[in-house]
């Protein structure tokens, strides 16, 4: 492979790692600030009736998954699943879509959020959540954190790239796409 062909891959890897480190660092900083500033016994209303900040330890998976498992089994299981998910998403994305700026940024968001939650889980035995969305009494969303936002945004971005890739030419949907081809 020529040096010219390797260069963009290296650039995309730098973009992925930069976005991952930024997203992870911002999440860990926000968790530290939440732990330092938020009262543990009550919510602080930011947008009344819509957005509160409140501390909530989450030793389980998303939406309470694995809550019935013993803590000694739950933590290793969640750590293993997180690593497996990160590796799977990276392999699927790069092998199916190829490298592009969109894929690099999306993967960076997913990896940064997942790694920040992984660090939190290892350090604290669970994840610190602090953002609570609700709409009065009729919608009460799960409490989450900035890492969860990064994972969700990155996942949505990857889905958009996949949809654009497959819509471009369904017969070639297995071939890696490149962002330049999507324009």
C-alpha cells in the first residue's frame, strides 16, 4: 500500500481518537462537577418542568439492565459487554463503511462516551448520571450523563452514514463507502 493511501486512514484515526478523548474528558469533567456541586438528596431545576440536574448512581446497565444480577457478576459482565460492543461497532463501521470524516467523528463519539462510562464504572463500581429530562408528570425519562449523549449522537450519526451508503446503491451496499462518493 502506498504512503498516499495510508495517510487518510491515519488522519481518520487521529480524528477518531481526538473526538473520543474530547468526549470522554468532557463527560468525566461534567461528572466531577456534578458530584462536587449537586446536592445528593434533591434535584436542581434548570428548565422547570423539563430539565433537572440530579445525582443518581447507576450500578446497572442502561435502563436498569442486569439489575437482578449480583454486583460481583454484574460489574465484570458490564465491563466485558462494553469492550465487546466498542470493538464490534468499530469493526462493523470500518469494514462496512470504510473510513471517512463522518465515520471517524461518529466512532469517536461512541468510543469516547463508552470509555468514559467504562472508566466511571471501574473507578466507582457504577456510572454517575445527572441529567434528567421530563415533561411535567406524564414523561419521566431515565437520568443520564454526557457520555450517554455522545454514545447516542455517535450511533445516530453512524446510522445516517449507513442509510446514505445503502441508499446510494443497494446492490453495492456491502462495498465500503467513502464520504467523497456521497457528495
